[in-house]
């Protein structure tokens, strides 16, 4: 059996960041990744669903709702839109119904700031200049200004972006500083091995070590190490721990519970036809994130807003919530629908999303065959959050003359997210959470979870930078423990 000093499962932020630091610390590290390894030469500027499914996994639950997650070496850093924000202080202070803080007491903004510094330096995160903001960002800023709200330039890991509108399909120009451009080469220079095409089945303790069992090219393989770091993502990490539960009987009963999509809720807007700015606006161009961010409502209402770009006209098909909508045609085909699209695309269509401090309303469970599924839980609190956000957005639309149409049917809100948090949440003990503040699994030394699933609650901003910072902190701890 192969043996390493550490095995990291998954090559996104939660796996690659600790692998890099442990490798730099002198450990022999193996990274197991279920997807293939691509470079910029492999990416295409295409909206073909078959191609997109090869860049990211569109995970479809048994309830026919879909979530987006990474599918290549580099994980979610490949298809993400580039936004990297530090979590606001308010987000650290959120409490549950009993008044208990979701985040461990020792984890504050001040405690994470040194690790944010490290991650930002590696990923080349910076605030974009005004000259880099695409037209969608400027139009979004005008909408907010007319409603008396504010926004600011976003913090991104884009370097000389050409605004082609295909960032989330994989940047063909090497202008998005992903893990493949930052942590991965540093890790490999330190001797870390990245092994693609490996589907991990389970983790078993074996004395002072762990055995990781996986499948590669149809062959059942195993590798041992005294340290295992799980970073398989917000759905696949809890599923892996659930499959491993018969061998890890002290696991928290909260594995899989608390699945949270970061309050992500998308809107589509139709801009007024008489705005002169729309004459040179193309909805399919720009940065996939509009490079501006509004915190205007965050302190009082707990949500942020940011615009998007790169839209195909087919996004309107998902908007057909009901034939009774006063603007939309009754169906997404035929001449009436075609004429409607011609009126609003590409110069009048704008998209934007809310991210907020919303409760989770789903859980990760196992199907009968041992694969992951996502089940519905009580969504009363989440629907109340949506009511509040939609009410405020209705006021913004009215003030700016923008027509809001539903991005997805209301019952599917919160299901199309790529922000898959909380199903192995941090907590002070096994009854409150699956891992401690360093990501160590309660009841098991040297077994860690360092990805989005360990983030205990919604952040209100893109979680990528926080995941990287938490993983930096965990790696430092692992090296200290030895």
C-alpha cells in the first residue's frame, strides 16, 4: 500500500491550500481529485451544456434541483466568477435560535485577517479599477443610484481581463488567477502530487493512520497516511463522511445537516428602452461578475447585491414562472417568445444576485447506492428572507424603471447556487458541529475538513476567500501539531 505523510481529498481551495502549505513544510503530500486536469488550452468559449458539465459538475438531487460545484483539478476556482471578499464582521456574529454563535468564539475577522492576507497575495486579489468595470456594472450602479443606494468596486482575482463573458466556462486567456496559477505550482514545486481521476469511496482508521480507499480507472486502490484533509466540496465531503461513518463511529450526528446556499437569490431585470446607455451594452459581454458590489443593505437587512454578465438569451426560458406574469410570454418557445427575446436581448437584459445571512433549508444524505443526495428541510426562515429581499428589490426596480422578472420559479430559489456551505459545520463539540475551529473532526485526531462544508453559516459574500483563509489557518495548525 502507498503511504504519504498527508492525503488531501479534493483539489479546490479546501484541499489545495493545505496541501501546498504541508508540502512547503516538508511533508510528502498526495492530492486525490475525482476530475481531470485541464489547462487554459482545453477551455472553450461555449455555452454548450455538455461542455459546461465537463468544467463543473451540475449536481442534480432526487428532487430535481441542481447545484454547481467544481469538476476539475483546481475545483471551484476554475468556474467561479472571480469575486474574492473578506467576510464582514457582522457575519461572524450571527447566532442561531438559541442565541449561540455559529462561528467558534476564537474565529473573528481579526483572527482571520492574517490568513486572508496570505490567500489574497497568492490569488492576486485586488480591488478593480473603475476602468475595468464592465457596462453591466455601470448600469447596475445607475439602477442603485436611482433608488438611493450605493455600491463599490469589487475585489477580484482577474489580471487584465478582456471582458469576453466566458470566465465561468474556464478562462482561455489565463487572466483569472485560479488555483492552477497560484497554489498548485507552488505545491508541485514542493513535491506535492496531484492525482486526477480518483473517486474516493471512504476513509478508515488503521491504528495511528487512516486508509483512504478510492477508485481510479475502474481499479480499487488504497493509500495510507497519518493525516487526512477532506476538501471534496460542500456536497461530496459530507457524503464521504457519511459513507465512512461505519468506520468512524464517533462522527457527529450533524454530518450533512445545516446545508446552506449563502442566501443566493438571482434576479433578472429588463432595462428601460430609453436609457441611452443601453445602446452600446451587450448582455453577453463583460466579466461574469459585474465587478461591483453593494453592501448598502447589509448592516440592516443582512444581504449584498452584485451584477453578472455573459448571459445567453436562453436564461429567459427559466423565467417563465407563470403565464400570468404581466411581461413574460406564456411559454419559452414559439413566435411570441422569439419576439419578446428580440425586444430585450442583448441590450436591455441585466442580471444580479443577492447573497445574504439566510438559514439553510436542506441536508446532504446518502442514496441507497451510497452516492450523495440533497433533501428538503424546513424553509420557513429562508422564505421569510426571500420575502424581505424581494420586497426591497421591488422598490429598487420601481425607482429605476427596471422591470424585474423571476430568474427561477420561487420554489427553486436557493437551489441553483454554487455556494454549498455548512453540511460539516464548525462547532464547539460534536453535538453542535462536525469539526472544531481548525477544521479537525470531533473525535478523530489528524482528520480535517477544510472546504466550504466546514463554513458554519452564510457569509453574505462569495465564500472562496474565506475558505482559503480557513484552510491556511488549518494548515498552520496541522504543521504545529506535527
